[in-house]
C-alpha cells in the first residue's frame, strides 16, 4: 500500500511510520505533503529520500489529486497537518484518509484543538486519562468516525508538556498499527481495538 503522509510540523509521527515501515513492508511512505516548506517533517522526508510536495494552495483539490495520482498513492495519513483536505479529495479517497489526534476523541477535538491546546484542556478539566485517537477524515475537524484509540493515564502533577510526551508515545504506536490494519484490508481504513491486538 502506497502511503502519503501530510504534515505541518516536526513530523515525529511521520518518523515513527518511516521507521516501522521499511521498503518491502505491506505499507510504505512514498510521499510527504506539507503546507509549510520549512516544517521539520519535510527535512526528515528529504533525509530518507522520500519525495516531498509543498502545497501551493492547500484548498485546491486539483493540486492534491495531481500529486497523489502522480505518486500512485492509495492511502493518506494526516499527522499534524493543520489545514483542511478539500472535499473532492475526501470523496476520491473515501475511507482512505485518516488523522491522528492527541486526545481520546470525541473529547477535546475540533477547531483550534491541536498541539498543546489539547493537553492544556485535558488538565484544565481534570481528566484522569487521555490518549491518542485515529479517525476517518471528513469535512469537519476531528469529527469523522473514530477507528482506534489508545489510553494513557494523566498523573496528578502533570504539566501539559509531560502529558504531551506520554500521549505522543501512544500516537507513535497507534499510527503504525492503524496503517498496517488498513494495509491488511487493501487500503481501506478499518476500526480495531489496540488492546486486542
Ligand atoms: C501530534 O500530536 C498529532 O496527534 C497532532 O499533531 C501532532 C503532530 O506531531 N495532530 P508530529 O509532527 O507528528 O511530531
């Protein structure tokens, strides 16, 4: 399965995928898409000789579909990608675009809920657990059906940074398992229970 990973930032989830999916794996990262030319994930991809594409206009479906087709991409992962995917792309890649989010959705998702904002909200509400979620991407931020979640405990004295680091470790496991699960179903994203795997 040929996978494109879309990023806007440092790309640690991208790195987890690249490491877990060497050439010959059932899924392989063949393209990295970014809206930011200087995002850490872009340099990371270049260091691994993975083709990169910087979107001139993230809202232009034709640009997306041209680059995805040019690289024969069958599955798309949003990993810290902060723009919306245009609807015609969602339609063309129905069931084949997933996002990773650093909370137990449906808690703490939606517009503006990204990065440290999420972890601050978890602590402010006094939640005893947080985690990572993988969901299908739809037209609204973080609203598509949740496919898999992985729980992590919140410690009483956690700072947002400490919680973020703990959740990020879970993300790195969950994203790899989600992509491998999709590869096992011929590129169709499927729900699974991490605890049972
Ligand atoms: C992750 O927490 C991810 O869940 C969220 O953005 C962050 C990206 O981190 N959507 P990285 O760029 O993969 O390191």
